[in-house]
C-alpha cells in the first residue's frame, strides 16, 4: 500500500504547475466555436420561415419583431399574415384583458384592410369598446372579408350601441365584401333592412349565419335570408324567428342540405307564450336534409313547456338549462326518436326511472346524457345503462342523483356500469370548496 501511494505521488510530481494549468485550459476551452457552430445571421432567414414564426406571435410581439431588421419588417407586411385577424377591444379601467393598441389598429386599416379575410372583434362589457368596434367596421371599405364575428366576452355590449350606428357600420362590410361566407352576430341590434343588404350582396357565398338574441330581426327578415341564400348550411337563431315558412324555405329543391340548425328557446318573462311548429314542416326539413343536426337550448319555466314535443320533433341535441318536469321528459322519450344528446340540469324530487328507460328504448341513437339536480334509483339507472350499452360515449351523472335501493348499493354501481359500457366509469363528484 505504501509503495502504491509513492507511485501516485511521483506521477503527480512529474507535472509542473504551468503544464497542469495549460492542460486544464485546453480541456475547458474545447474546439473553436466557429468549427461546429457557425454564427447565424437571423436577418437572412428565408421569408417563409419568418412568416411561419410570425403567425404564432401576438400582434404586439409581431410588431416588435418587425423592428429587428428590414427583412423582418418586409415579412410583417406580407398580405398572407393579415388574412386572419382578431381585434381585441377592452377598456383598461374595467377589464384585465389585453387590448389591440389604437396605433396598430390605424396601421392595419391603412395598409392591410384589403388583405383582411377572416376577422373577429372581441369586446368587453363597456359600450365604448363596442362603439370602437363599429368605428373600425365603418372603415373597412376596401376589403374582401369572408368571415366576420362580433363577440361579447361579458354582457352583450353591442346592444348598448346606437342601432343606427351599428347597422351603418355593419352595412359597410355587407356592401363591400361581396364574398361573406360566415357571419356570427349574436346579441347585436342587427335588423331586417341590414339583412336585406347582406342578401343583396352575398347571397351566393353565405354558408353560416349565427344570430341568436337579435331582437330587431323579425321572422320575415330571416325568411328573406333563407329564400335567397341557397348555400346556407348552418343557422343559429332564437325560437321566435322559427316558422313553418322558414323550415319549408330551407327544404326547397334549390337549397343545399342544411347541416346544423341551432334554436335557443328563451323566456324573457314568466308565462310567455310560444307558438308551435307543424309536424309536416319538420318532416319536410328531414326529407330534404336527413343528416341535419337540430340543437335546442331551453331556458324556460316549467309552465311554459306546453307547446313543445307534443308531436314528433327531429331534435338531435337537447339541453334543459332550467328545471324540467317528468311529463316533459316523458314527451321527449315518445316524440324525439333522433335524439343523440340529452342534458338535464334540474328536475325535482321524483325519480326519472320510467322516463329514462323510455328514452333508452325509443331513442336508438342516444350516445350522450348528463343529469344534474335530478333523482334516479340505482335499479332504474342500471336498466337505462343496460339498454343503451356501449353506445353511450358520454355518461355524466352526479353521484347525488343516484338513490340506493334493495337491488343495488352505491358501491356496486361503478363496476356494474363499467361492465355495460366496456370501460371504467365513475359518477361525477360534487366539488367541495
């Protein structure tokens, strides 16, 4: 052992301090950087690479990057980069959301208005933000917009804007675009005359129109759109605009097959009266467009459901946002054979066993169901699941909905349901804060 230590010591002593430092320096420095990692000239990146990077940046970051060099500034103004744009208009005093800088907005309008094709406006709850959006719309004179979306992120602030101001600004886009294919103008003061302008200039290209909660539009106004825009494939509106004439217009030989029809059934005042739609009108629509999805959202009081589902209705997706009676769910089971999805937020204290079993028996295409503040016995629930089987891709049931009985306990339910679904399933849990 002493001899080994002496050999190690003699070897260490053979290196002088200067040699040791030189060797360390050579190891730590490594090869010159230029031999393996040549310096990159970011200003010479190909245009398509810079363009691809810019598409992932926010407008502010994109503007900052454009000041790096002349080449990047050239890319900043390439038309392709401005085809899709979202204006965010928020008031700093009332919103924490970011907002598009006014100077950038003016630059966009001045240099890129003619390039805009897919445009949306997101506004907060302030009237000033909605008015600013209208001011921008009124300046889009030299544009070829294909899709337009007006989105209120909080309450519908467009409804607080002067109707004449809003309609005037919207008409500018309707007149000058000539190729609008998709329009989302929910919760706005759009009216019948402005829809006529839309039809007069874009009837050959319009494919999607979403205009729920537009109180200034009449059934005649929306009928004008259906009569003239034969390429319309998706339509969203409030129930008061739905009529037999509208369904027949959408079913005409000239009209393309409708793909999606969304109907919001909303009660403004308790006890409001609702009209009925003839079964023959619904059948005409289904004969013409057999694959159409008919989506209905209900926000009614129990006593207001009387006109609905008394006869066969081709609804595919059904959402009840308020309490709905056993009788109404029984009608759904009898008269909604095309039902694919059902969501019930609340019902009451009476078990829904019979209603669910009837729905499982008659609605052969049902694949999704959600139950909130309802009650179902464990036996009734298991019979429903057994009848539906693996076709239930979505089964969302609160644990509090299920009532244990003599046949099944709560502990047995998850494993028994999992057997019928062919996958592991558990009921949803009410979160505790």
